[in-house]
């Protein structure tokens, strides 16, 4: 690992300026009677805080990472979330501010305020839970299909995989002794992904949650709630389904069947999209590595992900990508009762 990738001893990241008094003042200026109680929540991409209020339940304030999304892109996220909420889809939508909008500004930081919602992640191995998630995702996608995003990005699997790998190698994240293995694997992965993308055929792209894993879904008193649409984007419906599957091929096949049974009560599903599952898994693995590398100047990342800068991590990645190549070359996920 190049010494250039080691964290600097003195940080100058924009989040260094986000002191407690600044963020409390920002929320108070938007009409919330802050009590001074402040609790940082687990979030790396943005900074998220539970803020106590006088004589009212706490609220959640999300301060967006400067430079990641434009104001127009964030407002599209908020507009989509509010559209879902109005249609009855269970989401946590931003609160309206005194200005009538949902986006505040404090210096270089854009922020939003959300109601506090508690709960725990759903057990996605339970058929009933998957069925109900499928029902809600079918309805979410019906709303998402009404119109396209104008400013949010669209998923582009093959170019993105190339870009993620190039960023990692151009910035010397992949150790030199692993470069031959890495450089031979990436073209094979791209070829494998390209074959399956072609098998999937013509796709319908819609507005998506974008990062619909169990950690972004809450269950409280048997009610489901979708949270954190920070990664909402345009793409195929399967992107919001495959992250809910886990286990071996047989387990994932049965889970997929339960999801689709609920989903298709409200919306048809193009079954050829299942050819995209393994390309999307490859996309996610490499995008995660590139994300960590791109955020390494944020002091939170070396502190919470120290293993990322270790050679062992990269040797494990090579092994994992080899396994992923095998998955790309294997059979696509089956749907129970169908080919």
C-alpha cells in the first residue's frame, strides 16, 4: 500500500467545521425549539444527529456531505419521498421547514430534518415479511414509474465497474503484488457482467429506493417502514429486490418467490431482470471499495475502516472477486415453479 493512502495527521475535512453549536443553531433557526441534547447516529456518508426538543419528541437532522449531491438532486430525493408518503407507502419523509421547503442551509452544509422513528431491521428469512415487503415494493415502484428523475443519476453497471476499478488502481489502492491478479480479473468480470446484461434484454428503468437492504427498513409493532432514500436513482426494479435475498441458492430462490408473490399483487415484474443480480452484486462490491477510497480524507473513515488500508483486505477482495466470477458464469437465480 502506498504511503500516499495513509490518513494525514492533521485533518481539514469540511465536516471538521460542523461543531455542535453550529448544527444546533441551524436546526433552531428553522423553528425547532432545541433543548441542547444531541446524539450522533451511525452514518458515514452524511452526518446524522438525534436532536432533543423542548416539550416535543426528538427529531433527526441529516447534514449532507458537501459536494456529493447538488441541491436539485437532494430536492428530488425529498420530492420522491413525499410522493411515496402521500400515496400511503410507509417511508420516513423530511419535515416541512418554515420556508415551506424541506432543505435548509447552514454555511456550506445542506440539511434536512426528519421525525424520529424507532424500530429494528426485518427478518428477511421469514416468508410473511418478504411477502409484505414485496407488496410495498410493488406499490413503491408504481409510484416510481410515474415519471423519471431529472437530476438523480441512473444506474449504468458496466461503465461504473470499469470506473470503480480504474479509480482504485490509478490511486494505488490495490497493492502492487496483487495487480496482476486484479488486472486479469476485472476484464473477465466485465465480460461476464456484459453477457448477463445482454441476456436480461431491454429493461424498464424507474425511480428506485436504490439501497433497499434490511438495514434501511424498520419494523415496529409489526409495521414496516422504509428509511434513507439518500441513494435513490433510476434503474431496473431488481435493484430494490436482490439485496433482500440471502443464504444459498435454494434459500434465495424461495425468498425471491415470496417477494414476487407480494410484488405482483400490485405490479408486474420482468423475470428476465434476474439475470442482473450477479452483475449488480459485482457492481456493489467494487462500488463499496471505491467509496471507501474516495472518502479516505474524511477522518471518520480511517478510524472506522482501518482494515481497508491493509494488504489482507485486498487479497480477500481478489478471492471474493474470483468467487464472483464463478457466480457470473453459473446459472441465474431460479424462481420456484418457473424456468
